[in-house]
């Protein structure tokens, strides 16, 4: 365990992505245990203020969403996507996508782990974009949001998980279904 001075020195040199991840970890861990590490959180917060970074605020918002607003597989509400601490870590955004239309949402659950999408990662989504068979989408089913693979076959359309624990769901059996958004990227992180 680092001393307070060592931790302060580490924070001064750490990239925003690391400050985000550690802040989120401390915030969630503190909420779970009831004993947040206030001293270290203050160091991380001050460091972000000094460098003009929003990494700590992003971590705070995400932790709050995780703790207060889960909707089956995704947290809500959706936030506008910001190219900030993750800019160098995620694959390029397709040229035909307007960045101002993008949203980001936290992923919950294990249904897509076979596709390398784990709980705690963020999906970058384009609401209202057309999707084709094989795309990963955000589906709205009976007012609830799910992240799934969209598959079109001769015998029907399906929402498919990338985890054998969950069978494909025929869309025709869903009372109220719509494609809410196309997933265009996944930010690293999460419980891999």
C-alpha cells in the first residue's frame, strides 16, 4: 500500500484513464463497504481539477449510475459520448457516424462475454442507425434495454447472447420490440 505522498506522486503522473478507473473503483468499493477512502478520493479529485481533466467527474457519474439506475444490461439514463480519457483506447469511429449523435452506456451482466464485452465496459452507441444481421445492438423489449447480437435467418429474427447460458430469443415472441441503437464501439475496462 502506497503512503499518502507516494499516492499523490503517482496521481500526478497517472494518465486520465488510470485516474478514472481507480476513482471509480474507490467510489464503488466505498459505497459497498460503507467506508470510502476519502483521503485518496480527494487526491484524485484535486489532481483532475489541477490538470483540467474530467476523469474524476466521469468516474463519479458512472459510479452513481451503477449504484442507482440499472435497466437489465445497461445503466440509464444514457449519457452523451465524450472523447476524453478513452480517446486512444477505443477503435476508430466509422466516418459515417456523427460523433454528436453518439451515446455511452455502462454494460451490466455476462450475456455478451463471448464477444469480449464484459460488465463494467462502456458501449458507444448510435441511436436510430440501421442494423444488419450480425450487428451488436441495443434492443428495447417491453420497455427494457438489452445488449445482444441481432441475427436474421430464413426462419426468423433473433436476439442472441454471446454466452451459452442464454438461449436465442425469437423477436416474434417479443410483444414490444424495437432496435434502439447500434453498438459501434466498446471502451475497455470492466470485469474481464
